C-alpha cells in the first residue's frame, strides 16, 4: 500500500491552524496508519511526505515538513515495531537534517515488522533514472552481458526487494499520481478520497480496503 498524503495546507486553512500544526498532525496520522496496516496484515507501506517539486516552496515550509517527519519517525522508531526507510534525494536536504533522518532509519534496520518507506524529496522519474544509471554503470555481475531487463532494473529502484504496490490512496480530492512511483504502481488500484490527510481516520482506511477488496482485479487477463 502507498499513500499520497495530500491536503495538509487546506486542512490548516479550514481549521484556522498553522501549516506546522497540519504537518505535525499528519505525522501522527502516519503512526495510526502503521497500526492499522499492521493489524490488516499489510507488509509494506509507503507514504509520500515531500516531493522534489515541494522543495521549491521555500526554506521555512520545507523545514516545517521535514521537522514534522523527523518528530513522527522518532516516535515510531522508539516503539521498535516497524522497519523505517527513507527513499528519495535526501542529499537535497540540509546535511544536518539528512544525517538525522538516516540515523533514525538506521535504528530500525533490524526490525522484522511492517516496512515503512518514507518518500522524502522523492520523484518517480528520478527513481527510474537513478536505477538505469546504476544498471549501466555496473561493472560486474550479470549486467555485464549488456542486457537490460525489468528484473535487473527493479533491483536498482529505491524499493528493491519489495513487491509492487497494490493500492494507492490519495487524500484531499486530487485524482492524479503526480509522478509518484510510475514503475511500482503500474498495476496498482487508485483510490481517491476527499478527506484531507490530517483527518484521515480508521473509517476512511477501512473504506479504502473494502473498495479494493470489491475490485475485479484482472491484471490484463
């Protein structure tokens, strides 16, 4: 499962709250999401917290998002329940922030629970380009025969070793992927809800799962 966590700023305006409040509330919601996914038997969860395009919002806005992510991940890491990974161009963040995030993820590397991918400064096209570059630059191993296959490229994506995404949930009414994981979502079902991310609750989650269960999944057959 993957969630595009949209609507934080609109939630802030609607509730007369600051954007910082919205992002902090949204970070707490990720903790709830992981509990629900754990109980539902979902092994891999990806949340998109910050796109590369979002980096153009300005230093204050980006810092607010990253700090909320850092606080939320710190709390989740302390539970020792989930393996947390960061995917995306962390090197585009200030070095101190990137180092702190990587340290938090390192603390959970040996946990065998549900895996949480936090997509931060993430771009789906860049993910594929980086995978192709790594495959082309590989000097040893099976890639030396010059063949480029889907399996080999997949091994270099940010989600290498994980299954493709079955269900994408996007909150706050937008009905597009906005460049989110085009490779990994090729066969995914897309669920859109008007609920902004900070208001997304257990009922919304179960509604999405029921919608997915009712789908006629043919996979081209």
